[in-house]
């Protein structure tokens, strides 16, 4: 049996719709992950009261010091 042209068009539209929904979900997920990482960096970057510098030394700084 041959499918009608209308039926074939519906299948194509469905594929495009699912692809767009998938791309939107992926983009939203990436934005949420990026936002959480930025919040974590802000929290990690804050200094404790009475400290002059950050408590964690970066990998680049350790390499500079030769450790």
C-alpha cells in the first residue's frame, strides 16, 4: 500500500518537531549546567573573613611554584 502525500508530510513535520524539541532541551540543559558552574565559581572565589587570598591554590600557581 502506498501512503498518501499528506501522510508522508505529517511524518516529516513530526521528525522536524521532535528534532527542534530535542535541540531546545539540549540547549536548556547546557545553559543550566553553565549557570550552576558559574555559581560554584562565585562561591569558591569568596574569601573567608580575615584571609588575604583564596584558600585554594590553582594548578597554574602550583606549577609556577615548582610544586
